[in-house]
């Protein structure tokens, strides 16, 4: 096009991936810098995040000081489920959690600024912030998972490593998709942060429980529709070679990536639907 | 490809709003047809809620039109939003697009990355904007600590960093003091001269229109009520300037001066107000005529108030539709909302 600005041509020439990622890197680097700039405040953030993680872990421990097994799992095995779920969730929360600030943007009308920049809205929003304090929470999850792996009687081999990697990666992707899913709904429920928090954090809580204790409706909701059982419980069951409960056979642990894909399809559909609503009806 | 930078054809936007228990259709922009050429400076004025912001959102791909079409910079705003963003800069006077907790310099660096500027482009353009908008004194200060005037200049620089062909400013001078307004206007005039940038601005400030715009669009209830230049606007509505003179001694009313009309006298004629039509007589000539009759100590010239101009345009457009095209549409001008079943 004859009238394209010189900058547009420059952008076309520099099509490398590095160049494509430059906008996101620039924002994220400055966000990370600004969070670490106030050392005391950052340390307090990390500390409080650590405390929350420990309290949740303590809850599991309290339950198991009263019973020896829950849903066919022992404490060490639950520790593995809890750790995997918590690690995957904390990392998703670190990189996607700020999507729940969307209602603030909508109320203040500042979402429009994202429309004026030449990147996809969702990618801009995801990379608009990063919550480094969640690293503390992730550390609690990693520690719990490590202890679980070491003590739950896992037989080490390529199969176990593969399940662990697939489980964590899929768990991360599934939780991340939950944040996108919830954000898409925010376009319709301007004051819906509470409602979507309930299912995002409720989902996280469900993910760190053995799915075998769930009733059938719960298995439908958190086993398949919001596939929380696939983020930690099912990969752990497969890894440990435990018999799966009704509707959730042991081999399903290998299907964690399918759950992640399903969650992303639903999340992106929801997001698209929300964006359409914003451009078409709201504003 | 047509050469126009904005080409709207029957652009319409309706909103469904909840009014108590009933739902209504509110027509925010109603069949807007307008063509803006590259390099023009256009003032887009109208009362609050007349449809200005809705139009801007449709031009930039934020909102999807209900009907009609618009081409901005040769692109369709909604499907080509990302390409369009590289050619358009938008300043929202009341909504910051900067990162409130980052220094101004850092915001510019991020925006340069967002618009994929090369290092040379980034440093040249930043240097130019810093010089022209006098940002040097507060580049390292976080945006949240800036005064309103400083923040607006930083906002304008941020929106113009990628050298857009079209700059849209939504109330750019709102809340600014006289000096800050003046500086910002001078910058925009210079930017347009240097780069041939097209300007579209909404404002409530007649000064903005007079000093920046060579074409005015007035929108009323989503419809175009006037399209032309400023003198033409004043002619259409008969907006008059007012000369206020303070005299040395109480004097009789200064009636019967050519091209002017005596409005009022205060303090027994010490202060008198004379309305005059700028098309017929200059302020200087009128002052000379007044000076022949009385000893003038002080004077001020009041400009026509934009709200007043808009009000007169509205009154005129309702008694006599602006264009035949509009007259043939179903009448819905003042109450452009129609009831819809729940």
C-alpha cells in the first residue's frame, strides 16, 4: 500500500520471532523490575504468599492426622497430588492471574487503550503484568511435590518422568485456561469477579483433592467440564499405579493434554464471545 | 483506493440499554456520512452524549457499527484493527494510556517496542517529542506523580510516538490551564505542519477549534448537524463576539455604532457590552468607533461560547433539517430512541 507509514514497512521487514515478542518482553521486564524495586515490600509479598501456601498445606496435614487414608490415598500420595496441583496453579497464577483485573479495566474504560496497540488483546492482557510473589507459593507446591515423590513409593523410570512432565505442563495449561475462561465471562458480569474467583479458586482446591472422594455430579463438573482431576490427581494415580475410581480409570492420567486442549478451546471461545459482546453491545 | 483518511458512510451505532424493566434502543450515532482528507484538521463538536466518543470508537475498531461502514486510513477498523493501530494515535483526555507507576521514559520505551520502532526511529522520534513538548524536566518521574498538564503532554507524546498519519484527540485540553492549553495547541499545529498529520479532535473549548481546526463537524443526537469552516459556522448560527469596554466616566449607551449592537450597561454606563459580528467589523474598528465617543480605559473581547454555538446549531437543525438525506429519514431527531419489547 502506497500510503503505509515507514514504520509499517519496518515492522514488515522485521518479522523474526524475536521482534514479534519484543512488545511483550518490554512490558514484562519493566513489570518485574518495578516489583523488585521496593525490596521490603517485595519480601513481604513473598512472605505472605508463602504463608498462604503453608496454611493450605497444613490443612491437608490436619485432615491426615485424623485419618490414615482418604479416597484410597495415603498422606504421602496426597502430598504428591497437592504439590503437583499447587505448583501448576501457582505458575499459572503468576503468569495469568492478573486477568481477573479485567473488570477494573472495563469499569475505567481503559481496555480501549489495548485496542489502540497492534497486538492481540488477550496476549496484551496476559503480558500486561506478572506476579512474582507467587513464586513463594510455587515453592511450597514444589516442596510438597518433591516430598511426595520421594516418599509415596513412586517407581522411577522414563514413564514416571514423562507423566510428571505431561501432568505439570497440562496442569499449568489447564489452570491458565481457567483464568482466560473466567476473564471471558467478566465481559458479561461486570461485578462477577467473586463468581469467577469461586470457580477458579474452587477449581484449584478441587484439583488438590483426590477425585475419588467426589460425588458423581462433582466428578462431572470438576472431572470433565472443568477438568481439574486431570491437573494432578489423575497423573498421580497413573504414576502410582493406583486403581482409579468410578468414571476415572487409571489410564486417564495420560489424557491430561486433552484436558488442557479442551480447557483452552472453551477458554478462547469464552474470551472471543466476551470480546464480541464488548465491541458489539457494551462499551 | 480512495485517498480519504476517514470515509464514513451511513455509520450508525445503536445501544441496547435497560431503562427500568424495559429495554430501549438508543441510537448514539445515526447515519453519519463524512469524508476527511489527509492533512485536514477537523474539530468534532457536540454536547455530552451527542455521539462523539462512540464515533471515535468505531473509527478505531473498538466498537462494531450497527449499520453503515467506515474506512480509516484505507483499512476496515474492526478486522484490520492491528494494522490500523500502527497508523492511528489516540489521546483520551480523561483516560491515561501510560503505565501509572512507570517513569515517562520507560513508558515510551515500551510503546516503541509495541509499535516495533527501530532503535534509530525510537531515539529520533523521542528526542523530537521531548523537545517539542518540553518533557525533558520529568522524563524520569513516574506518571502518577505528574501534574495534569505534564501528564497530558506525556499522553500526547505517547500517542504520537509511532508517527501516526491520523491523530484523534478526545478532549485533549480539558482541565488544562491557559498556558498548558496554548503549548499543546502550538505543538499540534507544528506537528501537522512538519509531518502532514491529520487531526480529528473533540473538544468543548472554542479556543481549540479556532486555533487548530480548519473544518468543523457538529454532531447532534448522532447526526451531522453542520459540516464546514468556523466563519461559516458563526455565520450560520449568527454567533457574535462581544466587546466589553470600561470607560473613564459614566456615559450614555453606545448605540448606533455600525456593525454592532448594544447589549447592556453597568454602573451608569461605566462598563458597556457591545455585540458585533466578526464578518462585518473587526474588534479594532469597533474600538476606534467607541473611542470617538468615549474615553476607553480597558477592554476585553468575549469569544462565542462553543456551548452556545452548538445550542444554536441544534435549534437550527431541528427546525430545518441539515440535508435532504436526513429529511427523508424517519423523524426521530430529539428522541432518537424507540421502545423495544422486553
